C-alpha cells in the first residue's frame, strides 16, 4: 500500500537508514555487540523453545541525544512539523513534554527506529521491516481514536476462560511472548514463576478507546480497584504486578509500578475466578465507587484490606475497626443477622464475633471472613445506612431485611 504522505515516508526512511549506519559504526568502533535477552517459551506436549532477542531499546535510547543532532533527524522533524496529526499524536504519547520537537523526536523518530531495529534483529537493514513499522505509524498518526492498554500479571488466581469485569477491564490468560514483544527485559519484571505455575499465568487488562486529546486513564488505581473487587468476591490471595505495562495504539507507552496494596500477595490458598464469582467481582468493582461518598464504608474497606497483610494482634484490631465503621457499635449482632439465616449458625457466628469485639481473643477464621462477606453485602445493597436501619428493625422483631444474602 502506498504511503499516505510520501514526503514523510521518505524523510523517516532516510532518518532510520542513517541511524542504522551510525549505530553500526558505534558498535564496530567499540568492538561490542548488542546485548540479548534469553527467553524460554514453554508449552504443553512439546519441548521448550528458546529465543534470543536483541536489547536494542537501551542501546538506541542511550545515544538518542547524538542522533537528535544529525541532519537527517532535523529534516525528519521539519517534515513531521508540517503534519498537524503528528503533533497531536506526539502529545498523546509523550504526555507532559516540554517541547513539541522533543515529543516528536522521542515518540515518533526514536520509537520508529527501535521498532525497525527489533524487527531486523539488530542493525542489518530490511526494507519490509521498515515498511511494516511505517504503515503501523501512519495508521496511528492519522487515526481519529487511540487505543490505550495496560496489562499487569496476576498471582493467586486462575481461570479457564477470559472473565469480563466491565466494559474495559478483564482477566485472561497471558499470551506467549506478549510482553516481551514490546519489552525484551519484561521477564525480569514479572513475578517469580509467572507463566509456569497454575496460579501464575493470568493477567488483568485495562483497554480504553481514547478520543482526540483525551488523556490516558489512571491505570494503577483502576487495576488496584479491580484487585480489591476480586479479593472481596473470591477471598483469593491475589496480587498484581509488581509493574503494569502500557501501550498506546499497540506501541510501548510506559512501565509503571502497581500500587503497593494491590502488588502485595496476602497469605492464602490460590483459587479460581469462575463463572459465578467473576460477575460478582464485576458488580463489586462498580459499587466500590460508593466509598467516595461514604467515609465509613471507605474506612471499612481500607481496614479490611490492610488486615490481610497483618499479624496478630494488629490483624484483629483492623477487623474490629472495619466492622465498627461498616455496621456501628453493635456490629456483632448486626453482622450475625446480616450473614446467617439459620438460627444455630447465626448463634455460632455471633459468639465468634462477640469474642472478637471484646478484644481478648484473636479473630477466628469465620469471624475474619465475616468482614469480607459483610462488605460484599453492604456494597451490593448500595445504601449502608438504610441497611443498618433494616438490620435493627429485624433485631427488634419488626421486619425481616429483604437483602440478606450470604456471600460465598
């Protein structure tokens, strides 16, 4: 397919060719070769495959300042400056960049150079590799909408199929080599054993379509909320990260740390995100927004999640604080009525909660899990003060709450 802008195609091709020649001389004069990443690709029923990937990104970026001063770079920047779409594209990819020329150089010229070099396996020129990379650039450059994606590895949970947590968030199996395609160094940034253990092969993915001029979302916060929702729905020892990988229009955009509360795995046995608990997690993810207007609910959520990582006696103190914020001072009675319909089971749970409330005993497993289950019920109800009032009416024998579902 003929390029949409032949002048731009010629200028970027000249820059990339010149950069290849310059970087090849740099290697020869230093008597060095490009460093490589050694990757192992495992699959069932066949031997593991091993791949060497050249680490061209660090090598190119380390010499970007010298490339910037070359005549072919100045000509390419001048040609890019004639394309209004290029400035919009560069600002979208560079964020808060002090100079439009700097943004154009980094997000268009350097990125194109890296993509071509990676496709060539170094600095041995290949016309087809350049043409493919340039065609991708033109599609992004002149497109009206952009696609932002953030992916973070998950540990502590498994799933057989993709699970939707909303229009833009999903949990799925990691595709072989999907991260290394953009970041050859990604293997060193993944959790230990990722891709080789039953509870360490899934990723959580945020995918958003951005309009012209629209900023990228706060992916660390959105992924942390999703981790909280899945923990509430499944009681899984779930963690994401330690970093998330961002692309914009299929091109590397950045690597950012996952928030510590989401990146730390709590103790527990791995579990599955199945067809029953995935919809519950999706519902809870939406309803976590209720905490923005309810400080007591927000405190209860924070204390519960912090309790997952603490030892006694601090764990029990956090659980008591979470219950008190969520259901008030008479929380042992209210939680027992909220969570158990059977009188005998309600009595047993109330006994455990009363021991926790007195502060002389450590939280039993049922009492600790009752905080999670209570949070689920309150979030699903949607009106915490009204639910507390209904629980009190039930305790007085005046009414039976109409939404008392025990969370599994």
